[in-house]
């Protein structure tokens, strides 16, 4: 359903919590006469109809025959002081899936229709309760995989990106207004000399560029990276896998070839979402199953964003290790000199520090946890180098507004291009109205970020990715 086809005042309902056993469940309703309709299935109908906004009311949701379905609390919100800007309510039920569904079905039966994906947030947008950048931040918070990603999304929800966009738009509007005066009352229609504030336009362009450059970090926080633990059999990959996850996920044994297939798990590397893989040891083997595991390991390595190559420091650098490390790999490789706490650990060979193999090397111990923080820091630096981040800041130090989606980044790039073209047109002596058109186009591109100039089909794409009930 496209936004223009929504009945944006009809009463809607949706389950807002997961259908799993829990202490509480929530069903949301919003739209014209929501409280009146809800009162017809509430045991204290008159109290609910008279309820003021931002109040809680205890009672029962009742069936057609008057029997009780569930004891609930209803939070009442009166327009315009609600999330959607409409009359709305949240019915707080007991959390069993059966009871939540029973209450939801009774609400639909009373006269509400099932909400579409993202329809509550769409109504908040269309009723002026939020802008599009803030609305997208709602989904970003829900989808965030690390606390740092959540924090960045929360800043956008609080409006830091929207405020920066408004500041830039104001600067461009002032430049456009000065041009407008010259167009209306020209001293010389063939020139733009004195009317175009190039310095102000350049300042706007630089602020947009700073926002664009922050996208690499935000994309990283959104998408995360794939890290593969590789190495010879018995190098300690599975032990390191468990240590990095802080849980015993992989079977650990002194027997060579214990890990015959890959294991995967989500991890948080200093705020970066990581999909971490433990793999079968790379070696020649006549065991058919183990050989398939080795093949899968090589395939994972070829698709990784970072490879952590584990070497047993009690054995030292083997010919097979050297072959792997001297090969060209798509992803950056970091060497982990494992079992560094062992009394029989060997010194790091010169070839790994200053010879033919020049890669980051970290002494680590899966047993004591030595080097784990260093692994995460090095991984962060490697991935930022790979993504060609302009700033030398680490992700943990990233501050300030930033785009939270590819759509926003593309709109910023379009706005910057229009501003650059305006400067070029002024330098080439183009007529004032041509320069003004570029500034207007830049304003339009920035307006797409906050939703001031966004087409309905774009709104459909944005809100259709939301979950039902949000």
C-alpha cells in the first residue's frame, strides 16, 4: 500500500510487542474516534471515554457476549499530544501470545483495521510530529546491533542531523534571497557580480562534505563486518573464538582436525557489529569430511572483510603458514601469535616483523585473554583503512551529526553537486536565474532528507521497511 492510498485518519491497530511468552504485551491503536471505539469493548466504558490524555486506566477487555478476555491497563493519549498526533491508546495485556492475539482480534472486531508496516510512524510524519530523518532513526534504533550504533541512531532521533540540515538550508536560502533581489532589480542582467555570495555557498558545501564523510562510519555501524579466524589445525582458533565471544561455543580439543566445519556468531568489536567465523584448520588431508571443511574455510577467507590468521607460538611459523601469508588476499590479514602465555612459546620470526611478510601481528592468549582488546583495536583500524575513511578518528571517537541511510547520503551528494555547479556557473558568468536554479535544486535535495520535498514513492519505500506496530 502506497502512502497516498493510506486512510490516514481511519482507526488502526497493531501488536507492538513480540509474540513470545513475556510478562506484558502491547497492542497499539490510533486514529479518529479510537478511544470511543475502544470503550465499546472495555469494562469501564464511561471512564475511558472521559479519560484525559496521558492517563492510565485499569479494566477488562470483553468479548461480544460480555465474558472477560484479559485484564488490562490502557494508556490514553489525546491529540495532538501523542506519537502519531492523533487520538490513540496502548492496551497493555498479559504477555502470552494467545492472550495478546485474542485482545488484538477483539479490537479489530470492534472496528479498527490492521495497520500497515510503519503506518504509526508515517502518521507521525504526516501530522508534523516528526520529520523523515527522525522517522528513519526509529528503525535504525530497532535494527542497531551494538550499543554504539544505538547511540548514533538515538542522536538522529533527537534531531542532530535534522538541525544540521536546517542550518545548511538557511545558509543557502540567504544566498538565494540575495540573488532574488538582484534578479528582481538587476543593475546588469548579463552578470552576477556582487550578487552571488560564493563564500557562504562554499561554507554550505563544506558542511555537507563533512556529513558525507561521516557516512562510512555509519554504514559500518549499520552493516557490520565479517571476520574469519583461519590457520593451521590446533593453532587455537576455536579457543580464541570462545574467548572473543566470552562463551563456550566451539569444541576445543588437542586432536588435530576437531573443527571440520565453520561456526559463526555475532560479536561486538568496540562498537563495530561483527559476524565472527571459526573455521576448519587449513591442511592437506585424506579425510573427505575434513577436506570439505578446508574448502569451506578457503571460501570464507575469500569473502571476509578481515582475516585473523592464528599461529601456534609453541610450534612457530610453518611452511604452510608462510604459503598462506605470502599469498594475495582480498581482505586485510592480521597475524595472531597465539598461546603467548605458554612457557614454550617461541620468539616471533623476523620475517613476520620486518621481512617478506608485513602484516599486523599481535601476541595473544586464548587462555588469559591477553591481546583481545588489541585485536579489536587493530581490526577497527584495518576496516577503516579498507573503507578509505577520510578522518583518522577511531569509530569510538566519532561525534556530531551523520547520515543514517544510503538515501540520505545520496541526497547530500546531490546537494553538494548542485552547490558546486552554482559556483562554476557564477565563475563562468552565467545569468542569475541559472545560478539561482542550482541553489534551489540544492535546497530540494536537502529537503528530501527531512521529508519536506520527498516524493510519495520514496515514502512508501522508507516506511514499508518498518515492522508492523511501529
